[in-house]
């Protein structure tokens, strides 16, 4: 369709007429009964992994596209078959042959590294033949050979490619056990003789176990007998582990007892039997300065220097043992006076002695006339208290400590300066507030003066002060030379005023006293004016210990406590008294005991 008939274009079936004129000029009518037979038109889709497709009309398509094939049907009408051809690309399969393994190892063909770089989404199967008809039973565990991997895409297309598995040769490892050695020596497992005869170019490592998990700390110096393991690895990474036996025979048993510490200057005999007592019998001993026994001791029977030495005990055969022995020397103790001293007569000297060594110490010393020993001194500084009557040199004759003794002398001289005895001046009488000059002894221009108490005096540090006061007062005059050995004089100043009926009450305690039994200023007591009763008079040492107490007028302390004269020092006193006018007087102060 369309159909042309007698000048008519007909597009549908039906009956058609045509008026015609014949050659004779006559009209004629032609009738057409047109029947239209149906044509056959079909379509198909072809998707293939092949490289070409045969179309219905017998032609060949080699690329994707739409193809039309023309046919005549049984009615003689044209028919069209439309074919849509789609060529599906084959999957891209990349094969990376695995790294060669050692003979005892297997290869996993399913490892992703073998097909790395292939198309995504492929399904892999593994085969023994190139046609993929004989499957691999266990592709994850194969030995050397050629195998095949089939990669199938989601569209059903596939590619088959070979994969080659290779295996390297195992190294040849030959082990020769090292020679037997002695305890105290070491075995070098890295020595070439141990692996002589093995394959060339091997790398050796050394282990404590057959699984090669615990590496030897020092394969060059194995000191314990036993079975160890050597692992040999070739360039291909293949390895072999074999045992190696280390045999160490027992060394002689030596017992070393360090000699007792000796005093410096003496000698120690290292050959003495007690030093190696308890060792194996029959040993041959030698004596050395170093632990390798290469430097012998010149005279092991007379070692005079401290340090670590070594005794080598050798048994029959070649085995030996070397043990250290410690030689120690104690420094000789010392006792040294720290210097000379100067004291006043009847005073004590404190001589300090410095000690070195180990506690306890014993010291023997002399004063030139007698020898004395002080035992069990436990501190490195000792104070020796002496009271020589005259200048005396004290000498330490010897000192000993817990280990040694020493007779190196040390001396200190105590210079005794005799003091001038104190005197009592004649009593001075004057009227109240009528100036009168007092005068101390002139013992020399180098002496200094101090008057106490200061009440009523214009100056207290001159030899001739002026008295101007309304109370009777007793003064103590301290005369001090450059040596420091003081002299204390006394003078009483009384107030005479017979017309004065007023009652003056007073009490005073001297600033110092000298209990040397010379009859002057030997007792510390309150000096009183119009006092009818002493309630108490107490004297304390610097630590608060009560040394003396009285409530009797005119009585005082002579410097003796529990039968022992006390040292020169500052003492504290307190006093309470009642005056003739019934007033209460309480005072406290300090006084110096001078000897």
C-alpha cells in the first residue's frame, strides 16, 4: 500500500470502478475488487558476549545497533524483522602470578592480590584446565603448577586465564656441634665451623626453641649447656631450622672467703688456706689482677693495695674457674686537737678533738705528768674538759677505732693566766646626795673598769666615778685585763644622816662573785638595807635547774651543787623580802660565777 489502478491511488481495501473508453469509442466500466493482505512486522533484542551476530536475513552484525531484515510473506507482502543488537564487553581479568614460595609452603589462589586490577564485580572460579571443566578442590592451598581462573561478569560473560605458582628450593643446612667447653667459658654459635657445608649465601639466626620464637640474646657467647637452634634463610626467603648441641662440662668448684679488712700499712696474704677453704681438693691456684687472668699478681702473699683481685683454680685437664677476692684496708684512725687555748686561773678549758675512723674510739693522752684513757667515744668530735692550775701541754699518745690503731701524736697547749685576787675597799661614808669620788685600784693602764650597780654613779666604766645618791650602796668593781681574767673588788658607800628619821628600804644582788675561798666575794647573797626578812632567795642554772635556795638573811650560795663546784657561767636568781616598813620587795636578775 498504496495501490495505483487506472490512475487512482488506493490506500485501503474495497471495490473500485473505472469508466473507460474502448478503442472503438465505446464506454466500458471496469470493476476492481481490492483485497489488502496484512504484512508481518516483528522486533527482537539480542545481547551477546560474542564478537558477531547473524541477523534473520543472514547478514552479520559486528557492532551494537538496530538492524532491519526484509522478507516476503506467503501472501507476497513485504515483512520486516527489527533486531536490536547489544554486544556485552568481556570482563577484564588481570592475573598477578604469586611470589614464589618455599617447597614446604602453599599458595592461596583466592587471595585478592592475584586478581588485583581486574574489573569490579567479577565472580572467580578456579580450574585445573584451560577449558574450565575440572575444578580445583582447594584453590586456597595449592602447590607449584599452572592453574586457571575463570572470571564471570554479571552479564554472564567470562574470561579464562592461567596463573602460574612456583616454589623456591629449600636451603641446605649442615650443623656441626661445637667442641665441648668448660663452665666459665662460652661457645660461639656464629663460628663458621658450626655451619660449614651449608648452602652459600645463607642468613643465620639463633634461637632457644625449635619454633624459632625465642631469640638467643648473645649467640656469640653461650654459657649454658643445652640444645639450641639455627635458622638458615636463603635469598628467596626459604628457611630451615636445625638443632645444635652445646656441651659444657663442670668447672672446678672454688669457694672464696674475702680476707678480713686490714689496717693501712699492713699486708694481706691471698695464698692463705682459709681464703679458698671449702673448694674442690687438688686444685692448682694462681693469682691475678684481672678477671681474664692475664696480669699476674707479683706477690700474692703480701698484697698491700685495696681492690678486687682474682683467684684462678685449675683442675686436672683444661677446665678452670676464676673467682674474685676483695682486699680492703681500713684507714688508720686519727685524733687531732683543734688548737691551743688560753684560760684564766681556776677556769676550765674545752679542748676539741677531731676523730676519723670507725666508731667507737679509744684515746690515750698525757698532761706531762699522768696518762689518761678515754674509752668508747661514739662521735667524731669529742670535747675534753681540763682544769690545769698552770700552763700545760696535753698530748694524744694513741687512738684506736673498731678496726685499727694509730700512734701519731697531736698536742694542744692550755695557757693559764693567773688572776689578781679581789679586795674590799674601806667603807666610804657620806651624806645623801653629797658628791664624793670613789676610786678603784690601779692595776695598770691596760685594765678596763665596770662598776655595778650603776645607781648613784656618774660613770660606770672609769676608775674614779663620782657618787651622788641618797641610799647606802655596795658596789662591785670588775677590773678586766686584756687576758680577760677579771678581778672583782667591792666597796660599800653608806649614807650618814642621823637627823633623817625616814626609813629607806633596799635590796641588791651582785652581778658577779668569785667562790675561790680567798675570803672575799666568795658567796652570792642579797645585800639588804632595812630588810627584816628574806622570804626566799633562789639561784638557777641556764637550764632552769634550782642550784640553791635560802630564807636566811646574810646567807648565800658558794657555787657548789651536790658537793661539786659548778663551772663559770651566768646564773639566774630570784628574791623576795619584807622591809622594816613591811613593804614587799621582789627582784630577779643574773649573776656571773667567776673562777
